[in-house]
C-alpha cells in the first residue's frame, strides 16, 4: 500500500513540475516593460509655486502642466493636463512618478 501512495506522490510532483515549466515558459515569452530610471528625479523639488490662484496653470519639474481646480483650506486640488487626472497637492510627487503619468509624457 505504501508503494501506491509513493507512486501517486511522484506522479503529482511530476505534474507540478510540468506545470511550473509551462508557467515559466509563458513568463519568459512575455516582453518586459522597459523601466526608465532617472536618478535626478529623486532630487527634484516637487512644491508648487507660491501665489497661484484658482484656474492658474503651472509647469511641474517634468515639464507637464497642472491646473489648480480647487483651493481648500487644507489642500490644493490639481488637474494634470497630460493625463487628465485630478490629484491633491500632497500626491504630486507620487503622480509624477506613476507609470500612468510617465507613459503619457
């Protein structure tokens, strides 16, 4: 009886190994998305210019433009004119580094 159990385990392991090989072949066949690393991006000042008012447009460090769409007492809301996404001022740095924004630039 122990032999039959061992045979089933071996067959099961062979099946798992076969599935893993097929999975890895599929992963290897897919092209990798090119990741562009720009070291100087980490040293950029991501603050928005002072004295801007509702409706004003400013240029971000990556040369994309943002429009001020709301001035709350606690946070300024911006519209990215490159990808048409609304963000709050505190998320500007994350947005500029996001794949969605970089792909449209």
